């Protein structure tokens, strides 16, 4: 068991009292780390990489110059121990972690879309559907209940199709909810008239379009997290994009509107999951060809009172993420 001592140092409050009433001086001596963009590195043909297979044509590789080691061990919901020093510290309460968690979840969503909705394989049998409400509907639980009923009616109407779907709940700045659905059929061609789709939905307006682009996973992950804004709402330092309809969106702004703990996307049971494995880098390039994109980041440790000044900006690890896409091999239907 790890016991607290009189000179133990914590990181959250300036002062703390022990169970016996003794006063502890508390200050933050945690070594600071930052992540910054770095130059691409050359991965050796024999190096082991983390490979994620995303369907038949897409893949992603992550390579690290140093394997990470566990830096802390959780003791309870409030405290953790630094393995290197044995020091007990308290977790910092930070609402921003919710947004960071959502970013990771959206990365998983991007992988799911790449795995199941390749536009060159599913050009004719997949649709992007938006389900909206006629009124300003703000109940996320009702949204999912209505969507489940919608899918039952859709399957009944098109009983000769076996559907796969990824459904993403999306909040608006005013608090209203609507649903985006990536829908795929096992038939070579899927067509649903938008007026008929509205009758099946029953709650308001619908919009139906084909899924386009070379990388729908990346496109939709960015689309779902960006929030439409007015030109006068622009703020310094924010990143904005304009969609195909000329509407301006602030990248990542929608993440702040999701309630904490909400499961904001759902998949059909027959959806295909990405496959993760360790692989030799040369085998990856032989199978997929050269990477189409590479991003490299360096994890830097800045100096602190506990560490030698020479350690400032010392790179602890370099991480390179590469994306692969095979050339089209699927012939379109007649």
C-alpha cells in the first residue's frame, strides 16, 4: 500500500490537509509535454508497425520510434501513482477531456465508414440520408426511438434488401437534433425516392444523396463535427470550411453540443469492423502500395524544476501515421 507522507506533493490545489489535520504544501512539479508537427521519417521495410485494415482497399499504419511504457497507475477515482517516482497525485478535473474523448470516438467512426462505405465499391448501392424534424425537437432519447421505428418500417417496405447502416445523431446550435444515416444494401443498386422516404420517416423533412469522394470516412467525420455558422460569427484563430452548398462551418465546434456520456452513433449488427494487427512494414507496402498521406508528430518534454535544463525540448517519441488506399479493382454494375 502507498501511504501519503508529510512532504508528498500533489498537483491540483495549493494546499491540502491529511486525515490527521496536518497541512501539506502542494505544487505542480509534473514534467510538461507537448506534441508538435515533425518531418516525416523513413520507416524501414523490416520495422514492425500497427496496421488497421479498413475494408478491402483502405488501411492505416501507425509507427513509433519508441514503444510507450506505462507512466502512471490509477489508484482510485481521485488519485494515481507516477510509476517512475512512486509519487501519488490527484487527477485534474477537466471538462475538456470530454471533447478529447469525442475526437477519439469520431476517429473510430471515420474508420468504420472507410471499412463499410468505400465509394468505388458502393457507388450504386449506398445512400447518405438526413432525417430532420418539422419542429425544434431537443430530446436525444426520442431521436433514437423514432429512428428505430423508422428502420423497422424501412425494412418492411424493402423486405427484399438486407441493409447495413451507420446512424449519427447530430445536434444543432439551437439545441435541435436530427439524424444522419449511411445506408447500404446487399443489392447492386439501391434507390429510394425522397418523398417516399419522408412518408416512412413521418416526422419532418428528409434528404437523400449518393455518397461521393475518395475518402468518405474523413469527409463525414469532419462534416459531423463542424458547425454551420454565420459570417459575422467568425472568431480569431478558429478554422472554417465551406461545404458544396456554400455554407460556412467552424471545424470541430459541434463537439461541444454533445451531452456527456451520450452514445452519438449506432451501427447495424452486420456492420464490418476494422481489423487491427501487428505487421512488417514491407508487407504493408507490398499489399497496398505507397502511402497516400503521412502525418508525423514529435512528443517533446519541456524542462521543469525536477529535470535538467538540458532535457528541454527533448523528443521522447516520434509518431508517424500513414494512410493507404489500393487502386480501384471493382467493376461497376451493368
